[in-house]
């Protein structure tokens, strides 16, 4: 089982969205820059959040530390 920090620091998967799957702005914790960043995708795996706030709450590490 992964800890919350391990999940946040998991590399963002590069996923090909299938036909008809909506592509949208998503947020993820970038282990290289130590902060939440946006990207476009289709709900691909762990370390994917619907808002920057959700990402910061789930991954309070690096520049997101309180």
C-alpha cells in the first residue's frame, strides 16, 4: 500500500484518451518542481485531481506545505 506522499510523488502517467473520452484540465503534484500543476487528460491514474485546491489539500508537500 502506498502512503499519501508516495501517491502524490508518483510520476503522472502519460495516457492516450480513447475516442469519445472528454479531455479536461486536471491537476497533479509534480515531484520535480514540488508543487501542484495543471495538465490536460482524461482521469488517468493516481496523482490526478479535479482542482488545484484538491491537489494542494491531498499533497501538502514541497511548495504546498502549510
